[in-house]
C-alpha cells in the first residue's frame, strides 16, 4: 500500500529543488534532493532533476548516470529519455543521442522539447533537412518556442536560405525582445544577405542588451572586418581579449583584423596567442594557416592545417584555406582539388569565386567565367543599389532599351574589361557607364556615345544592368579568339603633343611605375620597390621617367646612388583625371616597364609597348608561364622565379632593355 505522507514529502522536496534551480542555486538544489536520506533520488523525477543540474554544471557523464537511473525506475519516462539524449550529445555520442530523442518522441509525440533536442542532434550530424523537420515539429507542438526558431534559422543559414533564416530570427525576437542570441543570429543572416548596415544595427541591439556578450562581439568584429573597416574590427577584437583573456576568440579575431590591415607579423603573433589559449581548438590553426600564406611559408601552412585536421576540422574552411595556399604556391591542379573538397558539403560563393581564378588562369573560360559570377553574391562585390534598379542583362536585344554598366573592382580590371562596352552598344541600347573618378574623362573621350559618370546620381529608368567584369560571361567567351582586340583606347591628341614637347626626344624614354593601390589585398606581393629598377637606369642612353601617381611617391626621395628618375609634376601625380593624363604621357614614351597595376592595363589598352614585372604567381589575368598575353598584344611579361626576390628579374629586364636600346631587340 502506498504511503501518501511520504509521497507528499517527496513532492515538497522536488518543489524546493526546482525553486533552488530557478534561483541559480544549483548546489543547494542537489543538497535538497539528497536530504533526509535521499528519498527524492529514489524517485525517477528527482533523479531526472539532478541529472538536469549536472548538465547545467557541465558534468554530462554524471548527468547520464542519473538519467539512466531514472529510466530504470520508469522506462517510459519521456523527459528522462530526452535529457539523456542531451547528455549523450554533449559526450559526442550522436547516434545514441538521436536514438534517445526518438524514444522520447515515440513516448510523447507532442513533446516539443524532445523534437527540439532531436533537431539539435540532427544538426550536429549534418542532416540539416531532417533537423528543420524536427524543429518544425517542435514549433507545431509549441508555437511560442524562440529557441526552436533560432536553431531552425541557424540551420537555414547553413543551407544558405538566408531570407527564411532571418524570418525565423525576427519571429524569435518578437516572442522574446531581449533574446540576445536571436539578435546575434539575425545579424549573421543580414551579413549573409550582404546587408552590412542592417547587420551592424542588429548587433548594436544585441550589445545594448548585453554589452559584454561574447558572440555579439565576435560577429561585430567579423562584420566590420568584411566591410573593410578593419581598424574598428581590431578595436572590437581587443575588447574581446580584455573581457575573455583566456579565450581564443579574441586573439583569433585580432589575428584576422591585423591580417586585413596587412600587419602580418602582428597577425601571426595573435594567431599564436590564440593557439596558446586553446591548443586543442582547430580554428586558430586554420587562421594561422591563412596568415602564413601571406608570408609564402607553404611548409608551415601545411603543418598548421595538418594540426587543424588532426584536431577534428575537415570541413569547407580547412579545404578552402588549403586551396588558397596551393594556389599561391602555383600548384593549381592540387588547389582546384582542394576547392572541390571545400564545395562538396557547402555551396559557398566565395569558394567558387576563388576557384574561378584558377580555371581562368588555365584558360578554362567556360567554367571559369560561370564561376566568376559567384562573386556577385558575396559581401565584397554585391551591389544591391544597382540590382534594385533593373534586372541583370543576359544578352537580350537592347533596341530602344537603357542599360547600366558599372565598375566593381580596381582601375586595371575596369580598363581591361571596358573593351566589351562597345559590344553592348552594338546590341542597340543606350549605355550609361559608371566608373571610378580617375577613369571618367578618359572613358568619356573614348566612348562619346555613352553617358559616362563617376556615380549613379539621380539616374533611374534602366531596363538592364551589368557589372563590367560580367560581360565576358554574358557574351559567352570560350576562347582567346573572342577577346575584343586592343588597342581600344586612345589618348587625347592635344595632351600628347604637349607631353611630347615637355619630355623631348632625347634618349630612350622608359616610363616606370612601381606601386599599385594599397587597398588591394595582394599589393604587398605585386608592388616593387623603386630601388629594384636601378639596373635599368644603368643602361646607356636610357631615361627613366616616373608614371607613378599619388601612392609610392616618397620612394623618389630615397634612390640608390647613381640612379635618376625624372618626374613630371602634379599634372600627372595629383590630377583627378590622372589616367587621361597618363595615357597622353605614354604616347610620348618609347617603352613602359611596370609592376602589375592599373597603368599596365592602360598601356595595353592603348596599344603601347610595355614590359610587366610579375610576381611568381600573379593575378589570374596574366595566366601561367607565358611571356605574352592575349588581352594586350603589345605587352611582354617577365616573371619572378622566387617569391619576393626581384633582383634576378630586373637583371633580366635590364639585359633585354640594353638589347633594345642597342637595336638588337
């Protein structure tokens, strides 16, 4: 016969234990359950409660023992089975965890928490569609379940369904406005949708609720870094280090921000700090690998990535980083294989964009141009302001239509691909061309039928739009024979006459350019110290004339003994129409010898003779090994043999220059 008094005593004990848990007094709850000889622990509910406490204390193995004991007492106790699944998941026993959650669901089909826990296990197993179905079931059973909405949204993000994810996060916030994790997740969705300002505003809301929230600060640093606000990202990373000095996340964020700022030594030191803080965490090793790529230390990259893999990372980021390293080492076939691995489980636009470089460099234009389009869905290149104006042009007839063409990358890229703009006009449309200010007047001179501007302004009413660098794909380029020929630009004749008079006819006139834009991430490898050009100045009869403008001018004040470089004044160096003026100067020179930057493309577009000094693995547009380029027949390519070592290359160029000046070349 049952004892009602004893049952009543156990009820009081369980109620008191729950009150302690709700107040955060976990040890008091454990002591309460063990009181009076522990009758509550001989009850399945009491044992389940203690197991839940052990989970909260980070003791999943002890929690599992309690849940097992509760199930022995009451085999059909769904809460114990579901909680047992949580403990098993924390212990990494995912198959057993899934079985436990499915048992709980069978025992109580409308058990929202069990469906939720089952969804979490399925996510961990990378069964994302099944996980979404489980979260759906949880929300059907309990509509106001913000945690299920957030976890479903995060699963949608993994499947690149960013709009659906954002809707889930917003619904969770509507239920619980101060739910920090929902705001953080919503910021991630905005970031995935390239909505940087919305992402930052959402993170500000999260930090208004909890200024020291670790996850919010991590994603804030990440968003700022990707928005090219690396100084601000670094400040947030420093705050993370201050708040969580023994956690690797602050050092990792700091390493990534410093890498963006091209402060590689400091970035590497920060990555090492992250590894010291969490030697068994794989992420810092992957970050270290990406930084070592910038140093060209490929053996060390392999070592860092191998360690990351040993620690359990075998996902897309690892293979992508390996692909970047292999590509930088010039091992393109292996790099493509690594990118292939990175894309096996995630259709990441950035990874496909990076793989396109390798295909294009190898002359695989069909697959290369198709994958190059992936850039338009990344935060770096997406232009929602233009996309909202009109649909993307796909080659339709343009008779009676208006089309917007716009620049999205550097000056050199814009020059290289503007050759396709007349092809667009021949389709019968009215063309507006929006480009960088230094190119505006040069292009206006060369395309008199176009509306050329440096900003969109008040222009509306377009029927189509297209970024300039998408035109080869739109026109279906499959081989080099389809490249619109150079020259396709001309210099202003009056300016040419003035510069010829100013420069004079004496000597063999060689224009030199050594420094590209520091805004380009790889500039440290492609730009060359002006002092490296010294062997050219020693060639008898040669006059070196600076074509450099704005950046790198300070190097003219520190030339090696005996080296002279003529300058042409502010009409070239500080002119907003710099490329228009530079084009005229190039017509007044005999030869250009240049680093890989915008002026090199200008020389080729004008059909002027130019020699380009390329790093060991240059931009994809220069392709592999060849000394010529199908894009510019008047250019000759000289290639560095050892990364960072320019002296042998300039000795080679000086020898070739001496032959030309002597009439032998």
